[in-house]
C-alpha cells in the first residue's frame, strides 16, 4: 500500500484555487492538489525510448491495455506533447476531455482504462505545438494534478523519445516514480540511444524496470522462415551490460500495425499469436519487477 505523503489532504480537498489567491497560495494549492491525486495512484511507470519509431507508444498502450483487461484500474498519460499518438492507437481520437467538479475527466477507453493527451483538447490535429520547457511542464502538471484520475493501480506515462524536458518534468512532478520501461529495437543505432535512457533514469534515481526489445525478428508471411530484420538480441545484451532487467522481445507482426491504425490495442485481439504471447510475457515480467505479489502477478488475463 502506498503511504500517504499529503499531510493536509482534507483541507486540500475542500479548498479551491480562486482569483483571490496569491501566487504563493496558488502554488501551494496546486502542490496539494497534485499530492492528493498522486496519493490515489499505486504504481507509476514512465515508458521511454532513445529514438522515435521504435514502438514506444505501441508498447506503452499495449502494456496499459493488457493490465486493464486483467481487471486493474489503469491510466495512461500521453506526454509526447509534440506527437500525441495514444488517442489514435486507443481508438479515442476525436473525443474530448471534459471538466467536472473534481478536475478534468480523462477519456475512458473502456471500463477501467482512462487516457489523457494533448490530442484530446480539441486542437486542429495537423497543427504543431510550438512550446518551450515551462509550457510543457505546465501541461504535464495539469495532466497529473488537474485530472480526475480516481483510484488507479497503474499510471503509465508515454514519453517522447530522448531525455529532454518531458521526462524530467514527469519525474519531478510525480516525486516517486516506480520505474522506467525502456523500449528499443535491436540494431546498434537504436541501442546506443536506449543506453542514454538507462543512464538518464539512473541519474535521476528512478529504477529501470527493464528494457523491451521491440521489432525483434519476424516470421516471413510466405514461407514462415524467421527473418531478423533489425538484428536480434541487442536489447537483451544491452540490459546485461547495463545491469538492468530484460523484459522481453516482441517480434514484428503486421497485426500490430493494423491494430494501431484501427485504434484497437493489439493485446485485445482474440487470436493467439507469437507477438501476443510476447506482450503477455513482458507484462508478467513487469509485474514481477514491480514486486507485485506473486498472487497478483499470477492473475489470469
Ligand atoms: P514510437 O512511439 O517509438 O515513435 P510507435 O509506437 O508510434 O513508435 O510505432 C511506430 C510504428 O511501428 C507504428 O506504425 C506501429 O504500429 C509500428 N510497430 C510498433 N511495434 C511493432 C511491432 N512489434 N510489429 C509491427 N509493427 C510495429
């Protein structure tokens, strides 16, 4: 059980930020409101990658969906403010965040699974966000403290590639992050950048829950022969070298692309496949890494 760090929860819940508040009071209200929201979230996981296009959002949305399908209460923040793909991948594109008495309501993907993203604010989809660090920090603060997340077992944060403003803001605002999941593809160029994500995590004292090697081999659709398009095993080797856990390999599967584009999490596909089993293994390893009790980790899908 997560410890209550907010000493003034009741007062915080009863007070409102008003135009009469001084800057100091406003900041204090915001801090308490953030603590109050975070108090109700058991596990917080940042999903990172060194490079774009390695399948970070795909892995983040599918890990989150997988846990929600197992019956956990799950939220996902799309902190890739410049390229928010989560709504498209979860089939909630075109929906809007709505204010309620308790903050802004995240969009429900399906019961037990909620999401928030810049792409749900009603802006023109093709318009670029031109923001510097402080504005991004405010947006992330709003996604954490201004939302009515309710009680969550897991909150995933899908970060943009690299180690810039966004991961730093998330780690500072959340105060206690359970860990990072680092997604990479197996080739050397991607691994070079994944190593930087591991180093970033270590420098800001956030445990690395593990590396996921995505797009790791594929079966030829014609003859079934295995092709290692981007090589294989690099993620596992890097994990060993860096002394961090390896969460598993996910092969290239055209079904993943189709489900992403269709807005259906791949893990909710009814048909069994090698990639689906691979996702289940990554989830299992993640739960074990989070020191989730054996009973919880063994809960059926
Ligand atoms: P990132 O968040 O790292 O930029 P995305 O998650 O947006 O990457 O994925 C980029 C593209 O790769 C998407 O079209 C997605 O469907 C596809 N993709 C990701 N993982 C796989 C996979 N294992 N097999 C096939 N396609 C994948």
